[in-house]
């Protein structure tokens, strides 16, 4: 069942993510607003990990606003050892959270948990202006597309299909920006 809240949240979220691809600082207020709206929506749908993620996105929006310079993001690479640490942390955190989500009656457990922690990793990499953020977002967006479609959140599922394409563009653009500075 589509709601006005979902449609508005999807539109605002799209604007925020599209601005993120450009590396413009103005992306962060849009992320913050969409986080509030999606937090409310996901609580209504018992997607508790997705709702909790919106708190992380809101805090990251504040950090991003103050962390990025007035000219926007200056993409750089992530060290290989950090890539391994991130992957292990996401897996371990997922294994810890999924049973908790199951016990509290969440609509999704392992899928919502792994997407939560991968999104947190991607969001932190975005705040820290690492071009690998877009690789993670690409994978996460595919996962969220399937999750939200299975929950009949169709406008949000469609939004995540678009986000998948945006993530590919963001990866290309941020990597090219980085390569032009070395």
C-alpha cells in the first residue's frame, strides 16, 4: 500500500543522493530530511533495522555538512586493510543483530541486518569522502530493492533501482575526480 509519506520520502531521498554524486555539500540537508521521513515510514512497516539506519543517516548528514568543505567532497581511496576490516565488521555485526531482529518480530532479519551495517559503512565512507562508498552503495541498493519490493514498498523499491544506477554513476564520477588529482 503506497502512502503519501513514502512518495515524499522517496522524492526527497532521490534529490539527496543525486546531489551526493556531484559531491556538493548541499546533499546533506536533503539526506537529513529524507532520513526523518523514512525513519517514520520504516517504523510503520516493522523494518526496525532500516528505521535505526535512518538515525545513522541523520547523524552522518550533520557530520557530512561540517566535514565537507564549502566546495564539496574531495574523493580519495580507502586503504586495502580497511576494506577487509569493514567486510569483517559488517558480517560479524549482521550475525549478532539478525537473531535479535527475529526475536522482536521484525519483518526481515538477516537481509535487513546486513544491509543496515553495509549502509553504515557506505555512509561513513561518504562522510570521509572515499570513492569506494559508491561500490558499497551499488551492492546495498540492489539488496534494498529486493527487500522493499518483497515488503510491497513499491515506490521505495523503484527508488532503490534508481539509486543503483546513481551509485554506478557516483562511483565513476568520484573515481575519475580522484584520478584527476593524482
